[in-house]
């Protein structure tokens, strides 16, 4: 009787992974960086982003377990690499379960599916109180977008990374249960261990609710705070009441960065620099749509802004201060290009074209 995975296939697969592991290290690090900057920081989400790459020993152990249990069958090395999807992994652990929907939407926006098209979430919400099952996470299999596959990342084309999204409390249970029950030592968990895992599962569910209430209480306190902004979360909490029609946490990272560049350290300074945005959000939204049309026409659609988000405040600030933002960015001498820098540059071009058009129109009028 042949084994589900022949021993020579295991040996060759482990050898190949040893040669290629550096690619997966690079992929996991880049996916984690994009998740941090383009998803968590950009939207002021309280979360921790971590990455890991399967060790050679862990990979070998996994194949041996598959061979012993018959859970999976691989007849060749290529089948092994086609059938295992978690060589590179990234975890986004949100403080609150409620933030996972936004993270899901942003993952689908930032990354692409290995087969092309839109990324497809795989919810693995296995909560069953009677059966003492508490695994909670959303899994994604993603590749870097085409614009990332240049230079050092060119050899990652077609290589995928697994992203897991869960709450921090769910992560505690998921990890402990994985080590004790999924890949158990000896004969597996006994009755006492299973009972304790169930108790821990109930505690993590309660913990999620407590953390949500704690952060709500924190936001209420921050709304009453005075003085300079402490961080982007303070920025959002103290400005939210002035913009009830906006989802101010969405894309808040860019608005906060621009505010910091302009030394707008409290709400009063922000409102003074942003003009009448508080009293006429509709006018600023119209301005935002004009800028979006410009970006579309000039091939910068990746910078398009969202009229329901903090981008409205960003546009209000850039409309009056884009030159100052660009100067502040140049003075900072950052080697890493930021979205704020790209937006400020494009907005200055947008204003220049508007000015030229206005001068031409006035000249024609005067000549007539």
C-alpha cells in the first residue's frame, strides 16, 4: 500500500523549500508592510499586524503528519507546492471584532487574487458553544498587485500569501487550540484539556465585548480632551462630532499626516486651515469629485478619493495649503514616498491647470 505522500517526495519538497524560502520571507514582509500602511494606519484601525514564514522543520513536520494521517495526498513535489498555501502568512489582529469588515474590504482593494480578479474571503467562523468550538478568523489567499512586482519583488509573481484576520482575543484561542488540539502531542487532548479550552473560548468571547466597550469609553473621553492631538485616534475622536455625515476613521491616516505636516495640532487649527468645510461639506465633496476627475484623466486613478471619508477634510486642507504640504514633505527628506506626498503634488498640478484655464477665460473675456 503506497503512502499518501511518498518519502522521496517529502525529501525533495523540503529541499526545494529550503532553496526558495527567502522568496516567502520577502513576500510575507511586503504583504505585512502594505497591510500596516495601506489598511491599518490609513484607516486608523486599532490592530497589530504580524508576519511569519513557515520554517523548514515545520514544513517537514506538516508533510510527515499528512503522510501519517492520510489527510492529504501529494504524488509529486509540484503537487505539494500547489496544495499548501501557508508558506507565507500575515495576521491582522484587530482590537475590536467590529473592525474586521473594514479590514476585509481593504484587503480586497489592496491585493489581488492568485487566479486573477477580486480577492475572495474565506470565513472560518466555527463558533459552536455546545461543541466547544471557538475558532474565529477570516482567511484570504492573496498576491501582490502588479505595480508591486518590480525590482526586488519581480520574482514573486504568482506566489501567494495567506492573510488571517481575527480579533486579538480570538487569536489567543486560535493559537492555543491549534497547538494543543490541531497538532497534539501524544494521544491528543483529554477531557480536562478540552474543558479548559472551552472555558478559555467563553472568556475570549467575553473579552471581545469588554474591549469593544472599553474603546467606546475611550473615544468618549477623547472627545472631551483638549490640547494637542496625541495620535490619529485622538484626531478622529475629537473631529468626528463636527462631521457626522462622514466616516471619519476611513482614510484618516492621510488627513492626520497632512495636519501634522502643517502643524495643525488641535481642532481649532485644523478648522482654521481647512476653511468652511464644517459648514459646507457638500461644496468640498464637489471639489473632491473635480479632483477625482482630474486624477482619472491624467492616469493617477490609484489616488482617487472617497467622498464619504476623511478624504473630504484632506481635500479641504490641500485646496488651501498644497504648496505648504509639499514644502513640508521636502523638508522632511523622507526617502519613502507617501500617499500624502503624491496627493499634494497632484493637487498643485490640478490648481495650476485650473488657474491657467481661468486666466485664459478672463483673457478671452477682456479681449472680447
